C-alpha cells in the first residue's frame, strides 16, 4: 500500500502525463519537433511521427487496462463505439489500400482507448482543467513564434496566424478548446464560489483573452462555426437545467421520449444548415466564398461513397487509391490533383466504413447522450458532455478530425464516455 504522500506524487505525475499526452495530440508540437529532420529524410519521418504518437499514448492504454472498463459501459454506447473502431479495422480486408487502412484503423483505436482512459480516470472538473492546461503550451509558443517572426508562423498573403501548427485550422481547435474549457471552469467557479475564486477567475480571464486572440487571428471559420454549435447546445441544456431548478420537473420518460429527441433534431439541423450553407454565411461576414474548394471535395467524396455505400472503401483508403478517382471520373467528375483527403470527418466515415460504419458511430453518439442526461442536473457544468460532443461533430463536418492521433477524436470519445463522479455535485 502506498502512503498518502506517495499517492499524491503519483497523482500529480499522472496529471503531468495527461497534459503532455493532450498537448502532443494537438499534433503541432510533434510536427515542430521533427520539422528539421523532415527536410533531411521525408521517407523515415512519417514513421518517426507515428512512433512518437504511439509512445505517448501507451501509458494511457496501460492505465486503462489496469483500471478496467465496467461491463455496464461495454454493454452500452462505449461497446458500440469500440465496435465502430473494430469495423474500421476489419475494413482492412476489403480496403483498396489495405496497408494504409491497417495503420489508420490501429491509430483510430489507440486514440479511442486513450479517450476512454480520460473518461474513466478523471472527474469533469479534472478533465476541464487538464484540457485547459494542455492546450496552453502550444498556444503560448505559437504566440511567441508569431511575435518573433518564426518561419511559417504567419501567412502574410492572407494575414492569418498559424503558429507552430503548420495550418490555421490546426491552430484554431486548440485555441477554441482552451477558450471553451476556461469558460466552463469559470462557470463552475461562479456557481460554487470556493475560496479565492475571484483570483482563479481572473487567471481564467487572462487565458481566455490569449486563446480568443489566437482563435480570431487564425481566421478559421471551422472552429468559429463549431463554437456556435457549442453555445447553442450549452444554452439548450442550461435552459432545461434552469426549469429543473425552478421545480419544473420533467419526468425521465419525457426526457428520453421528447426532450432529448427534440434536442438531437434541433442540433442536427443547425449543424447541417451550417455545413450546407456555409458559403452564403461566409459571404455575409465577408469570408472566402470558395472556402478553399472543400465543397468540391465533399461532392467528390459523396460520389465516391455512392460507389461502395454499404461497406465503404476501407478506413481512410479512398483518397489514397487510383480506383477511387477512376470511379469518380466514370461518373463524370474531373480528377482532383494532389488531394489526399476529403476535409470532412463525416465524409471520411462514410467513405471508409460505409453505412455500417457510420451507423455504428451515430448509434454510439446518440445512445451516449441518452445515458448521460442525468449529468445535466447533477454536475455543475454537466452541459459540457453534450456541448463538447457536438463541438467536435460540427468541426468534423469541415475537417478530418475523426482520426487517430488527434486530440479532437480523443475529446469526442471522452465526452461520450463521461467522467468519474465528483464528490461535490451541484
């Protein structure tokens, strides 16, 4: 048995490890570490990056297996989520690029398990704190890189910031998550008002200003749109929570039969509306009408999906194989030169696993929400579970975020799986 002091040391070491894990899975720090080596040997560097991501996630897997996953979770949405990962792994057998699908499905599963480790190991308050802290080092270094004119830190042609993330749509998500986690923690501080809460709140405000500034200067429409969805979801469940506090008790059957389905329908429509009419919305705010050509990529992906709608092309293999492009050309589409992904996690799932794979993920998402309805009322910031889930889903309509070795896939899994119960519940 460990004494109290040793237990505390191990606890803080685990906190430090999770901060490193999440920070590395934002990918920017890893890409920056190996940037110089990539100029020397581009062939071996991809294996080096793969090894880096794997090594940093191995402790999470070991700790998860040690703590175990309750049978109640395996028989519920978590089991379906693991079945989704298994289906993508099985797709290797019919994939048009099997070796690529094998590696990609392996990393998808590893990061899924890392997300389950976060959910099983930490309370909501701990998770929010860890997400907030983990985002800051890369963001601070990015700010420093911009201020000191590091190569590639700023796109001077269009005047947006990139930092150490090599792409504005890679800088914006960590900034967005840091901002949202800080807002959720501020919500908890204001509601609970622990000792020195005003001091902690002032620190959070400083962090919010940094993250918001980086988010704005990235000029990333993807993350802004995802934040809009987050705010809508948070507001919806805050309203339900407010009614509950005013003794307007909604019976659990009504929550499951009416309120939750209405919420799912509403947020799905809003997400789809933003996805479908983004060009018009961008035009209103003076954005880029072309939206970097993604509309063409998504239509191309949809044509490809129609070719293998049930089983898919194999996880992440379609855009890597000539057969995919040949099929699209057969359908009358011109080839897209130097394109290797669909720029949409939703399209990736449909292309990679077909309707079966997409169905498994959809069931897991909706079932996990139904399982966690009580958290809205029993946790101070219980709205986070739903808001963070739909933040990732909304962002994934625009970028390939449902993928292994990426912190947003881990965030989605952790949000769906929930958190350890807190001692204090309000």
